C-alpha cells in the first residue's frame, strides 16, 4: 500500500510512520504540493534494489561549490543527464 503524506504530518507522526513502514506500508512524501521522495521498507521486494555503484548521484564527479559560477540548473544537468 502506498500512502501520500505531507512533510509536516510526517514530522509530527514519525514514530507511527516508522512502525507502519516496518509492517510494509510505503509512503510518498509530499513537499510543497509535489511528491518529493518515498519511504519504503528496507526489505521491500516490490522494486529492484539499486546498488550505490549504479546510483548516478553516488558516481557523480564533484561539480564545485556555490561560488563556482554555475547555477543549480547547471549542477542538475551534470548530475542527472538525460
């Protein structure tokens, strides 16, 4: 089961959410009216697990700091190529 929950409610009910996730419930966290991330059980068999070596963000090269002259859009283009 996938349950939408907003970030404010997540903060207020975290212990309950943790308990429900342990029992198999999946949550989609809504932040600023948009889905931001999912909370899933560690042993969730519904989706293929991704290893760190396969994760683009983990493998990304350093892109500099906020004073490197690049915008966040530039950084995203480097981290998440299409």
